[in-house]
C-alpha cells in the first residue's frame, strides 16, 4: 500500500451532531425523535436527525413534509449555528492536544494524522480512545472514530460502529474490506455515479478492480483514477490542516411563493445583510457572487459575477446581487427559493498571506 501504509490516520465524526447538541441543552428533547431544520409549513428540510428519528427512516436533506409523514410526533427544532460552531471549536481544541495535523471537513468531522503525535504514544487506537473520552467529558457529546492507514479507510471505519463507536481497520484488512464493499457504500462515489457503475456491472469493490485505470478515466474523468485507487484501499491524500473554505452562502425557502418583484427585492436585501454578517464571522472576502433562484415549478437557475477587487463592503454585495437579479429575468415567475453565495475567498486581513480559512472553524 506504499506510503499510506506507514501513516496513522483517525477520522472523528460526531454522532448526530446538531440534534445531539439540542438534546444535550434541552432535557425535554432527550429520547425523542427530533430533527433540526425547518417545519413542513416552512417547506423546510432536515439538517440533522436524532437517532430516535433515524429509527423512522428520517435522514438529513429529507424534506420536512416527508419526515413528518414517517413520524407524526416528530419534534422540529430551528438550527442554532452559532452554538454548533462554538461546540465545534471546543472539539477542535481537543484534537489540537494530540496533533497539529488536523483537517476539519465540517463542523462535526475531521481527519487527524497521528503518525507523529504530541503525546508521543505509538498507538493510534489509544489516541482515538482518549479523544472520544475527552469529547464526552468536556461537551457531554459522543463521537465515533475510525483508525486506519489513510483518509479513505479511516472515513469508512468511523461509520461502522456508530453511534459512539471505534473501529480499527488495519492495513492487512483493507484488501478484503474494499473487495466486499458495495459500490454505493464507497465514500467519494455519489449516488448518480454508483448507479452508472451498477449499469456497467460494477456492484462491489472487487468488480471495480476489474476495470483498467484508463477506462475508468474515460468514463468518469479525473475521478476515475481516484476510484481505481480506493477500491484497492489506496489513498495518498495527506491530512491537510490548511484546507480552504470554498464558499459562504445563505438561502431562504418561502412559505408562500413570491409573486411581486418588490417582494423578491425585499427578500434579496435580507440575504445581502445575512451574507455580509456571515462573511464577517469568517473574516473573509471573495471575488465571485452567485445568485441562486428556484421557481414554483422547481426549475432552478443561477447567475454569477466575478470581479477583480475583493467583494467586502455590503454596498458592493448589494449592487452586484441586484444586477444578477435583473440578469436572471424573472419575468413574473413565482419564486420559491433565493440564495446568495460568495466564493473565491481570501482572508480579509491583507497581511495574513498564509492564513487559510478552515471548514467548520
């Protein structure tokens, strides 16, 4: 397995993070099916589901109207992202006690390279146990961890014994594990790609290994080379502590479709303010502004503008957003959703040339 075999990587994934925070802070929610997200009346979606809710087949990104059909006594709780971010910072502070090579990929999960670790302890399993214990003691939340020789295998391992699990996937186990793994279970192979592979007769990792890398690249682009590697348990990606946040965004789904142009402009102004506040939170500016629209018939479109000077003042966000709205040419169509996104990010501090914005910070 070349270089990746000598590494010791831990993937830590918090258990039903948003929902667990709500159950921790509100004892009346404990033991009950709960989702964080908008209600059916708000045309919302599930951002996170407690394990009690998952028992009913409810999962993240599910429309709330379907979730309530599956569990009539389901509790809906609005998200408190500032609280989740604060807890995430506590958890990352725990990670930092053990290694400087930490790569957060969201508020609730991260990769840690503990090949060389601060305690100097040779066992990555012991470190994972200590991290889980520290998280529970200091936040009253549980985490699941996967330990292996690379990021892909550690990620797969962390999901095996959830919740509150710890699974060690040794290098010598990787070949049999990936060979038997259903293709739709591979992290990095999405649902659409999995369906395409299944139509080609690829149902397991063992099936995928039968295809030459050149053919996979032809069929799936540059991702084909990655698929060729992970079905063999190979992943040479390093844990990157300077992973950049790609974009910042805000969006709103409306209880009643917007029909009047004036109403669309008013809602767009709210998004402008919210986007500016979020950019300030991350101390970031960007070069590309994107407007997203979804109509009552579910047709979706987006319009973007990239500029040379960083977009940092609220007036600049407002002006570009309004111009993008005009370019979208709504022409009396009913608007179901509006979104505004800032990308091409950089630190707002011009002297902080080496500062990268991490996901989940």
